[in-house]
């Protein structure tokens, strides 16, 4: 089931610096130009990094789609402070985008 634009819009409103790119009915999320996760089946999933594990210590690991790597489910998407802190800390741990 593709994710809704309404859900995407809500997630994007929760944190400055967050952007998205559509991909096969779902959305890849970027923070400061780096891929931090995505929206899959109306679920906010983030990459597993030391910071995301620490901040989301009880978060379930889920597959965004079959054959993909596990990601952490962000259940408290209404907590702007949590999301901002999470994305800022993850940003430092993620690789810079490749130059084209």
C-alpha cells in the first residue's frame, strides 16, 4: 500500500531541514542532504545508527519492503523535539551523498 501524501506532509512539518523524494509509491527522507530513512506504508522508518538505537532504544526493527535492511520504527512522530534530536545526531553518523 503506498504511503499517503497527508502522512508525508505531517512528518515533514515535524522537523525543519527534512525533505523527501518519491520512490515507487513511498518516500525517501533526507536531513541536511543525507538519507536518514523513509516513509513506507505510512510508517516512519529510520536507518539503524548508534544514535538511533540509543534514542529509540525500545523501537521495533521493521523491513521497509521485502529484501531491504531492517530499520527502526519511529512511533512517536508527534514529538518534534525527539525527531529533531534524532535527526541531528544521525546526521553526523551518516555518509555524505556521493558527488555526481
